[in-house]
């Protein structure tokens, strides 16, 4: 329920920190709450901490579901991929 | 911006809007509560109401930690901050929340209190480290999204063996608040909010997962769809709720699959469990005292608990008697129905917390949506 | 035999600092003014060494404007307090349609302020003024004790002349008029926020701080009588500007979010900070309200000028007795763009 932003990990830093970039704007944040963060991952940033990694496959599936919801006449999708 | 712009696509919005209009049955009312203040804000800021058919109504819930913080706790924070040795660190959102007697943290700062606005709990620890002569108190608020940040800050202070850092803990929990909204049978008829389903919080759910909602959905027979924050997420979740209602289902569904799993963030949960324990009871603005709904520091970390370090004795403080934040928070009243809305109460002169927090229902309605009210309600000053 | 000539050492600009003697009105003050300000601004008015500047004025309508500049940090990507102080007052004159004539600048300096920074600011002001074709013809300097000012505060006052037949005023907007924005929103505010250490992020966004006198001159030549008003959206952003006009003209607005230019980096920074670009300060942009039939002509004139290349129509004036600024969001639903409540504090939750 709080403002959290998807943002790309640019570089890993010591002490469980990382540099993240959104649209050319960079910041140093803590990744202590997320395991195995790699450069190129997208994480959700909230008050200076990464909360979770974003799953690119599920992100794409969400868009597919949305496009299917937008087209009349297609069968309903019950949460599973079409 | 990747993972943001795609979910704000206006073209897709129009099409999903058409689908919602088709699938919402004529003659049937759908009343859904979006629990979370972030969703309240998204609904208003994007004007999503314009894209929903008239039979679908969104009711704003209490999921805004600034809004549910009772006046007494802000009074306590101000009292702490006025102590000459204390540096109070707070998220900016709390600065203008009204306390007793028209006070607030912003005015306390103007009167000389050392109050600093910070972006992250870690900043408070760093201030404590840099200024050992100051007693640094972090005013911690938030649902489960924000609690792990406080836990990590306490851990860091513990590692650094800081003697001058403590936390005034006001962290609250989501499932008990949802339960309080749903558990209406014991209330008089006029005080029951009857919703057909919930839009579940986005980022609380990244931390706690979707499994905690299952017991609530089952016990009260209402569907829950956990939704992301972007406007297309909210619309898709509303569509999923409409489908559940139409089909008589009362399941927990996850729309925010790109960030939320059934079990949530186990590291975050572990960190929270290490540092915090449940309070027996905690006062919520609008919901009254709820059992097992808030956190305090464990005895092991008592030295970082501001309530123990400074012997904070709670002084019960009443809300402004004319303030109807309680009813708004529980979804009983729409903001425009509050007598104070737009007359005495506005973001410039907030009477209650619903108007101060950018995610409060009243602030959201005032800032983005009040032009839809009947003419005259909340209208700007007429020219002489 | 002639008396010995006093040899004064030049100011140590590299390593020296402002001290209380520089504000006392004696030799030290005179030296500061001479070696920093007069040297930088370099014009015949200052060379005369008077406390005031005297000049003839053309016949016609004069406008005057004054503003104080208390920005922190003093130096930011794309400008500094000095250039801002020059641009800002020139722009206030330009918003009346005026050609700026002369500027005055007064300084409140904090004891201990590095002379190197002061010179940098003075040179920046000289450059800004020269580019805009005006001179800083008179000024004042005061020094206050350490801790009583934040480095330096600057107040600039300007005068300008309004061409005949031009009457720009906030109360002249009429339903049906078009609203034109000269370029992207939010650059200045985000550039400044980026330097505030407690927010801790790096960005290459430059402030848009610029003197709009030249752009306005071209606009006035092209469509002067058809322009209802000009406003620069500084503190409070576009939102404040449109709401001010709505109140003054007793009208409403309908604007289209999709047409409002915001640079991607500015949008990203605003996301991170929880800010709405509509409320963020700009220092080199203007809003023009113009009669509908002159819209194309005005746009063409603006786009031909380097500060108006991205000029676009963002909406129109409506009849609304509640004076709402209504916006169609890029998403499709509607919202209002209300006055800013208090200071725009970053959202976290």
C-alpha cells in the first residue's frame, strides 16, 4: 500500500547495497531483503530498500492477460496463462 | 520507465473499461473496497471512476498508516521532539497531521524542536551515528510494507552498538484491519459497511504474500484480488472481482503476479519476527482498539524502544468531535459527505488525518476528484 | 613632495572570505564592490561610483518587478543563485510583455562566505544579464554575522517598457482561448532537488533557468494584441499558474495530460520522489493564453525561437463558475489540478 517503484539494478555495492537507476536517475539502496540480486534485475524500491525482485515472465503474462481482457469475445482467463 | 509505463496505457484502459461495462450485470450493484491508500490515490489520480460503469462503486478503506494513527500518538511524538536532547526523524507525510490543539510536527519544528524529515529509516541510524550527543528517535509508521525497513534499521543500530538511537513504533498489520471491516455482525445496521469484495494491497502483499487473505475470504465469504498499483492493474483487478461476484466465487486471486507470491518475502518476515512482537491491543483512528493488530519491539531490543527509553505514558486524546475520519476510514461515508469536507477541512487546514495524507480518501478526493461533486461542494471561493 | 600613496592589497578572491568589515561601508566595502561586482558587471553606470543610477526613459508604460532569491544549494546543475536572480526578474518583466531595461541587485552576505563563490556568482550574473541585453546598474551589499544568512541572499529589481497596444493580465482569459506551454515541465525543481544531499541521488537534469525576454519579444511582434496573458510557472509549478489565472479570470481550464511535455529523466525523478511534475518549479518556461484564431501564428513564432522549440497547445479556457482546472489524464479518466497544499513533501507511503 505504500509507494514502491520498479527500478533496475545497475551495480552491486558492499554491505548489501546496490546502485539502481530509473530513467537515468540513480540512487543507492539496500538489497538486504532480497536474495541473489544480480545486475540487470528489476526490484521494487520502497523507502530506501528493495522489497522484492520483479519477475519479467510474470510481468509479460500480466500484459497478455490485460490485452485479452481488452478484446471482446475472448474466453475468460482464470489466472493461468492462455 | 519499464514496468511502469506499460501499465498506464490509455488505449488498453479504454478497452478493459468496455469489458468491465459489458460484464457488470445490469441492475446489480458491485461495491468493492480498495483497502490500501496507494490504490485510493491511483483511483483518484487517474480518474479511474470515469472508466467504470455506474453500478460499480469503489469504497475507500483504512489502509493508510498516516490516516489510522490516532491523535494521541502524534501528541506523544511532538512531546518527544520538544525535549531538548531529542532529534526526531520522521517520514515527511507526518509533518502536517493534526495533533491535539491544532499542533503538528511542522509547527513544533518552527517552535524549535529538532525534527528532521528523512526518506529512509537508514538515514535516522546514520544521523544517530554522526551526532552521538543527540538522542535520535525514529518515528516509525507503516503497514507491513514499511516494517521491514524499521527492523533493518534497528539491526544496524544494534550492530553499530549505538546508544543514542531508538524507535517510536507505530507499525500496524493489514489482516486485522480487513477483519475489522468485514466483521460487522455485531454492529448496528447503520454502521455496517457491506462490501462485495476487496482489492488487496500491492506492496503489503509482496511482504506477507497472498496466503493471509485466504482465512478472511473464507470466514466472511468475500473475494479478494491482490492488485498492483498502476491504473491498469487496478482495472484488471476490478474486472477479476466482478467475475468472482458474478460466478459466486470467494477466492483470493493475485493480479500482481509480477511482484507477489503466495508466501511473500520470507527474509522480510524473518527480520520482522526477530525484532518485533504483537501488542495485545492498539488504538486505530476510525476502527477503535483492535487486538493483535500492531507491533512493538521485543524485550531483546528494549533498549531501542523509545516508549521504554523515554517512559512515554499514553495520554488519551480525542479526535476533533466534528471530524468524521473514522466513518470515512471504514468506508461508511464518502469524503464529500463529511460536514467538514471543503468547508473547514481542506489540505491547507486539515482537521483530520484523512485530509493530510496524500493517500487519505479525503485528500485524494479533494485533490483530484471533487469536481464531480454537486456544484457548490468544495468549490473554490467565489469572486466578490 | 606628494603624500605617500596607500598601497591596498587586492582582495584574496581565491582563499578569502566575506567578513564584517565588508559590510561596514568603509574601505573594505568599497573594495569588495569594486573588485567583485563592478569588475564583473563592468558598465558605465557602476563606473560612476554613485549610490544610484540615473538614466532617461522612453515614453510609454513602464513595469517594475522585484524578487528575492534564497535558493539552496547556491550552485546547481544548469545555474546558480546569481543567474537565477537575473533570469527570474527579467522573466517577471517579460510576462507583462515588457522589454527589460535595467536591473538592480542587492546582496545579503553571510560572514565567512567564500569570495571565490561570490565572484563566481557575480560573473554568472554578468553573463546572464549580458545575454539578455540588460545591465545591472545599481546595487547594495550588506553583511550579517555567521549563521544569520545561508551563504548569500540576493534581491533583484528590474524595470522594463511595455510596447504600445500590449495589455497582458491574469484576468483576461476567456472561454475558448487556447493555452500554450513553451516547453517541458519540472526541469528546474528536479535539478535543484538532485543536489540536496539528504535526498541522495545523481541526475543529469539541468535547470531550465533562462531569460525569456527574447522569446516574448518575438511573440509580441507576431501576435501581441491577441495574447491575453503570459505567466511563468515558477514555485508551485503549472498548477499554481493555472489556478491563479482561473481565479483572476473567473474561468476554468480543460487541459490534456498527454500533451504536456515532461522529459523522461524528470518523470523518473518525480516517480522516485513521489512528486507530480505539474507542481514542480520551472525557471525558463512560460504559459501563454491566446485568442483561438491567433494560436497557430503564436506557436510558429515560439517554435522559431530556441527557448520555444517544444511549444505546444496543452488545453483551453472553459466557462466554469467553480474555477476548476480539469485535466484529462493520459490514462483516460479525469481529475482536477488543484492548488498545491503546503510545501510539496515527498510521499513515501
